[in-house]
């Protein structure tokens, strides 16, 4: 199988970030740039599918030159090829524009290789913006079927069957190839690179594609603001459960919740 995985370089979400009210912007406090967590799950799922059916994985990203570091990391854990669509202001692009840039880059890669990719994987969302729209909009731009929030997948002839995560379990959805898959967190973790795979990844080239012109914004950001600070709670001290409930109800009525 020939598989493409779309990845995004984001600020490490394990680092505390804050909101700078003076600039109406998020302050990432110098957080390290890493591969988006859901994209690492997508790559791992793609790698397992490739190993079961043979084939090749290409990773692609929209971003600045520094995004090559993220692509190199992907080359060390299952991908064979990598391509970058240069875009210094990628964080200012909305999901529709990113999908347009990806669609153009994918079509260029497919023209080079003489055929479409069998599957295109995306993380279900990025941990910075978390819009969850790029994979769906990419499917529309390419005219491909899409299965979202997939936790497992298997190839079945000229189709794939994906387990679509729901609140009460999962739906088994089939899509004809080529198709796009957006990946939820599966039951397994992404693999770690070895020293040998890291050294090999450093030697692999990263193709730079010619970026297309992103069209008009899909939506307009009206305002960006931080969450309100939580008010201090009320501690109830009572000699009995009945008294505690009575006090709690008094606070509820005072707050006009009921």
C-alpha cells in the first residue's frame, strides 16, 4: 500500500502555556516544537497497516523550514519519504486554507509518482488549534471518502474498514480506496525511534514542494481570549448529611442555578 500521512509541528502540549491578554495571543513560553500527538497515532496506525500489507509511507507537512525536524522524526519511526510545503505563516491559516495547500501538494506528489495514494491519514485534530476540520476539508478538496475518529483499521480488497469511535463504542465503516482517515487515540502507543533509525533519518532527503495560493478564509476569527479564572469554591461543614445538603441547596438558590 502507498500511504500518505499529514503531520503538523506544534508546541509541546505537556508544557504549561498562558494567554497574553495584551496581545490577544497564546504565549507558548518557548515550548519545544514536536509532532502533533494525534498525527503520531496516525503514523503508527499507517505503519502497522503498511507492515501487514507491504508498501511505503510518505509524510507531508505545511510549515516553516523548522518543520523538517518533525518530518525527520517521522522518518525515524516508519516513514520512507517526506515532503514539506513551505509556509512561514501556517499558524495564521485556517483549516480550509491548510486543506487547500495540502491538496495541491498531494496532487503534485501524485503527479510525480504517477498515481494516487491508496490512503491518506491525518490526526483527528491538532493539539494547538484543535479544530478537527483539516482532514474532512482535505477529503472534500480531493473528492475522496473519509472516515473520522478511527481507532483501528484493516484493508479489505479495494476498500478499508475503519472503527469509528463513538461515545458508546464504535461503528465499523467501510470506504473504497483511495480514502482519507482521521485518527483518534488507538489502544496502542506510537513506537520510539532507535539510534540507528535516527541516524538513517538524518540522511534521507526532504522534498520541498511549491506551495499553492490559499484561497479566501473559510471563517473569520472574531476574538481570541483566555478562559475565565475559576472562583474559589465553598466549603460546607455540617454535622449531618441533611444539614450539608440544606447548606448546599441554599448556595444553589443564591446563585440562581435552580
